[in-house]
C-alpha cells in the first residue's frame, strides 16, 4: 500500500520536517502515527497524499511513485484515498449531503448511486438528521463527521485522518476514533495521526508509529 | 443498520474527464457556473454588456462589408461600354454591328440606343436638373451601342470593339468601378482589423472574469484537487461561464443588429433607393449565424485562456 525508503522532506523555507523515514503500510492495516505537535505527523500524511514530494528517498503509494512528474497519476491515486483533513476543508455554502457527494462526482458513479452512498455514509456517522444542513451551521464535531462521511462514501482503499480528535472532548474523541477504525477491513487501510496517545492505548490489531523531530523513533505492531 | 457503498467504475477518458462524468454531472456544472456568476454578479453583468457592445461593433462592420460586397457585385453587372459609330451608317448596318458585338466573348448584352433614347436616358439621370436640356435647340446626343459586359473581360472587349469597322469611339465606366472596388477592399481590411480587435478584447475580458472566479473559489478548487478531481472537472464550470457571458453578449449584439438593420433598411430605401441592398432576412440570418458562432468560439477560447492559471498548481 505505502512504501517509504530513506524519505527526507525539507520545506522551501529550509525546515527539515522528516529525516530518513523508512516505513511500510500493508493493505487493510490500521496504523496510528503519534508524536507531539511539530514532530512530522502531518508532513507524513502530506507526502502520502502527494501534497508534498520527498526531498530525497523514494515513496510509493499504491504502486505510484510520489514524484513531481507524475502529478496526473497522483491525482488518480487520490481518488482511492479518503482524506480527513485537520481543518476539514468542507465546501462552504453547501449542505452536508452536497459535500459528501462532491467527493464522488468524478468517479463515474451515477447520480442515484452517489446520493445513496452519501446518505448511507452520513447515517453511518450519525448525521441522518443533518443531511440537508449547511456545513457552516454544524458544530465542530458534526463537521468532523461530515468530513469522515466524505472520506468513506467512495469506499477508498486508504483512509488518512489527520488529528481527527483535535478540539474534541474525551468521549467524542473516542467515538470518532471508533468510527474511523470501524472502516478498516481487508480492502481498506486506515492511517490516523494523533498526539493524544491516551485515546489509543487500548487499540488492538494496529501498528503504532511514534514520530519525534522528524524521525520514527518507535514502531510497534500489535496484532492479537 | 446495514449500509452499502458501491465501488466506482471508470469509462473511457477524454482529457481526464470521462464522457460518463460529464453526463452525470451536467446539472452540477451548470449550477456551479451560476453560483460563481452570482458571487460576482455586477462584474459579470458588465462583462456581458461590454462583450455585447464589442460584438455589436463587429456586427456593424460585417453588415457594412456585406452591403458593400453586394454593391460591388451589382456594379460589376453594370459594367458597360458605349460604342459610338459612324453617323452615316444606315439602320441595317447598325443592327448588323450590334449583332456582331453581341456575339463577342464577355458581352452579356448589346443594345442600340438612338438619339431620342439617349436624350430620354439623360433626362432620367439629370432628374430635376433635366430642364437644362431645353437650352439646346437640337438634340445634342448621338446614337451609340450600349454594351453590357463582365467587368473582368472589359479589356478584351474594348480592344475588339475599338477595332470594329464603323466604330469611331469607345467609352467605358471602368474608373468608377475600380474606385468602388478599391473602397470595398479598404473596408474589408478595416473589417479584418476590427475582427482582430474584437477577438483580443473579448478574450481579455472573459479570461479576466474566469481568473477572478478561480481566485474567489480557490479553497474549493484546492479541496477538489486533493480529492482527486482532474483539472477538466474543476475547469468545466468556468468554460460554461465563459460561454454564457459571450453568448449573452452575442444575443444582445444580435438584437441590436436586427434593430439596426430593420430601422436602417427603411431609411435607406426611402431616401437612397438606388443603393442595392441584400435582402434583409438573408442579412439578418447571416449575422445571427456569424455572431453566435464568433461568440461561442471566443467564449471557449477565453475560458481556456483563463483556466491556464489552474494548471500550475498541484
């Protein structure tokens, strides 16, 4: 699914975000990337999405090298990814339903099927009563769940969630984590970044990657 | 509760967007285009009006060109040579001479105009000033052969007629015709300049509006890009915007041109009836087709030009 070898990421302003990263994510795997703020967690997800390119080393996502000359193919890979951004990136002026449908419009799915997928996804995240609400009228937690619904509605091979529990209270944060991990199956890998390690300490059947100052300092595979 | 999701299928791709995607999302593209237009409504209205006025200017030049072409074509048919012959020739000899001229290549028709007919023709030409002819004691005009020819064959016909026995003097109206033709060529050149100016101005206006729309929606565009939308999917609503603006302008220009033609024809036929005009229905039909075609082409080109700013980003 994802293979990184010796990946380094240096931003244009000279900031060295990631140093010599080696990691592998298999299809259907559940991965938690933990670490303090500024450790490089979001930078890793940006690389996986093709939003940034490795300064050195090699990175393949679903068999596609993440390099500048392949931007067209990287966009195609993104259609198989369900991203849940830290800042949600919902489209203002549209309803929850419209936002979820938006992610499927260029996948060749009929209008009827898009609506069905979107409705089912919103029901699954517990927002059946907010389907026609404008996203700017939703609470933080509700907007979070719309973002999750948008990610999962198109049945992605990979879900990437960047700090999905940020700004949520303990119970809601746990609920969101449960929701995200519930989408993992043989065909769908889930990668979640979080600095709230206390929320994931009871997770089973997962890989835990701890990042600090741009390095992977620890990697545990817990499969029970 | 059981939920189901379908996996996607992809059809044949055309420029990054499959025909399926276009068909399934046509309503979305049009709605998005309307939303973007409404967001900057006043600017878009002024763009439409500006485009309409520019296309109206183009339309006026095209109408002028069409009428002057018609004029020149008509004048070409008026190309004539007047052959003055020996006044001692009798009627039989004159008619034989006329027949000889009629049989020449390039001659459309030949007619014997006697002195009385020549006098009557001049009366018609002079109109209200014809009373000056009463000053003459006798008819001052000679008989001649009026030869209608194709303008292109004037030189060869002139030479042959001049060499005919009995022909004293030949006169033609070539200078007038050549001047008319030169004016028409000048108008054509002016017309081409106007077309280029209209094209550039419209492209600039439309591409500017598109870029403004893109800037106002940059967050949405970025999100769509991160979700894997191809550039053509992101850009399609903007192509529709460009088309709507230019077609709106085109329709406005057509309305003004139709008004101009209907009003103008009435006035020209009343006061300048000798100017040959093409049939108004034909002219209107020609202008509608041309202006709509030009506006559609400029709309698409302007949009694509404006969209070129999207492609630079990830």
